[in-house]
């Protein structure tokens, strides 16, 4: 015979309360939170062609403007490293604690399996190259300073700097630098397979969303010039 609540012991009552609480949580609707919140900002209707999955892609002039708006030299260095390498932010954070991943002699970054925790990654490890001449100075400055901020803090930094630079902050996040360098490489005519290997993507089809980006002729010229300067585009 089923006991009433009044007939249960204190331990049984506590167990029943916990069970009911678990059941109540299961019936509550799940609210999906945005990983890269827009904080009430609206997408810039004048540059709809520069969004990839709501992540804002920078033009070379916007990259320079955003960099100039960053007040801290420390943060400027991190911004440059993130853009040039196209690292995922979690990889960037782990790089700070693993200096051996950067081979200064060969000027390459070799990311082992533990560099990132993405379960569906195609490449267990990868090498990020080519990197610009003098990149070692960025890395030395990077390691000489304090640990990089958390992802959420960097997202807020990117949006704040964008406003200072006169840019719409919508879509500015830790993914902006990674997607920007990938889109520049595709626009400059670098083979999609090469871009995938450098970025650690699982297939060439992941490059398809960059095909709709419409850079102007001046922007394409500046992209090629910047990538050549960094040694990424070979003439």
C-alpha cells in the first residue's frame, strides 16, 4: 500500500522532494542561449554581405580601424595573433600555457591533439603556417604579459572596440578574427584545401559559406597586399 506524505520518514520525505524537483525541472522549457550574444545590437544593413552565420567579417580597412581603437598594446598583440593565425579561441588560450607549440626556428605553430577539445575535429593535430617574418616578436610579447581574458570578456572587448572604431558591434566576437582570415584567403584565390588544413576544418565544404562575400576591387587589392605581407599569399 502506498504511504501518504504524513507516514514517510524524514529521509524518505527529503528523497521525495528531490525527486519532485528533478521532475519539475524536466518539464520546464529549455531556453537556448546564444553563444555569441548580440547584446541588443542590430545587424548592419549596409554590410549584410560581410556576415557569415551572423559573425562579422572585417575588410582590411576595418581591421586597421579596429586595431587602432584598441587602447592596450597587450590586447593589440593578441588581436594580431588571433587574426594572422586564425586560431580558435580555446586553442589561443592553451597556446599561452604551451610555449613549445611555437617553433621559433621554423616560425610555425604546431597544435597537438590536446590543443582543442572539439569532439568532431577531423585533424587530430595540425601546423599553422606560413606566418609572417618577425612573428616571434608577437609571441614573445604574448608570453611576457598576463593570461588572455576569458572568451566572454574578449567578446565584450571586440564589441566595445568596434563602437570606438565607428563600426557596428553586431556579430563582433572571438570568431571574427578566425572567419576574417579564412575569408581573405578564399577571396585571394588560395586553394580551399590549403585554407582548410591551416584552419583545421573537417572538409572543403565548410568553405562554401565564404563564397557569397562580396569584397570590392579595392578591398581585394588590400587583402592580397596584406596576405602577401604576412607571407600567407605567395606571388
